[in-house]
């Protein structure tokens, strides 16, 4: 009987906790980047191998932070790196973050986290995602949702690692933080101010990030692309002085 009880407890401890709807989902608009200490912008990163630098290997890009597997997102910027995410389900109220360790290098694990939220359409991730440029996202509309120690498991170089590429429900090593929050947002920044050992780590890495809470049912507007009629009007205004000079 005691063995059965212990087996149930172990299974429960390894199960992924969920206290609300999963807000972040694979395929949601997302960009990776960094907030440099004292900066007022979230700076979008890019593919690359510059160390230190706000970049990542192509096979370890920010989309892997919410792909539903233990494949990892790595950023050589190290401190202050993270993601900007706009959940496709619309506006939401967060009350939980769960993060999974990557496959190697304990020293690269984030040591703490800060979540910011905004309802400004100008900072929606779809405005920046795959637009061919490295953008700076103004932080003035963001407010802090929650933050604190991340407490990822650290029981040794191999014992606290998740093998890459597993379905996330099969990845054993994670940490969950539940918090009180009543404010609803459309776009979030999840930033990791530090890593476990900045003296030896050359990057920050995380296998998966999940945000949980409740959707409000409100849609999240984005900044629309200029319409063809608006572009035609602007073009006409720019050409008008030249046409007058020719007369």
C-alpha cells in the first residue's frame, strides 16, 4: 500500500501543473531579444554566433521557447534576454509561469524572471515578427506583471537536464511559479535578468516557457498596414511640389 502511495506522489510531482488556461501556444507571434540594463527598449535579436551578443543559432531561435517540446531557445546576450510574445487567443490575465531546463550547461539556466504586459497595439509581436529588420520595442506602455527567482532544478550537470526534442509533457525538469494578478494584457515580455553562473556561462538558454491564466474574451488589435489608398494619397502629396515646379 505504501509503495502505491509513493508511486502516486512521484507521478504527481512530475506532472505538469496547470491552474488555468495555457496562454502561450506554439505558433503565437514571438520575437527574441534583450533589454540592456537601464535601457527603455526591448531590442530584437537575430540569428548569429557573436559572443557576447543579442543573437542565437538558427536551430535554437526564440520560437523554440513556445514550441511544445524541450528543444531550446539560446541567446548569447546572456543577461536581460528573453522573448516578446502576443498570445493568439487575445487579451489575458496571467497567474502562472512554468519554465523547463535545457539539455546542457546548468550555468546557462536563468536565475530569475520578470514578466511585463502591455495593451498597446504598436508593440504587438506580429508588428515585428519576420519583418526583415531588427526592431527596438518601446517599453513605455509596459508594466510589471510579476517577477522573482526562477528556481529551476539544479541537482547536477545531467540529473536536472531535459533531453532536447521531447514532447514537453515528457520533460521532467521544470519549475512553476503561481502569483496573484488582476490586470489583463495583450502582449508580454518574459525577460531573464541573470543566469545561474555569469562567470562561466556564454549565453542564456531555456527549453520551454508556458504562461497560464485566463483569456478575457477581448481581441487584441494590431497596428494595421497602410492601405493602398493611403499610400496613393501620400505619394500624391510627395509628388505635388515637383509637379508644380515643372509648371
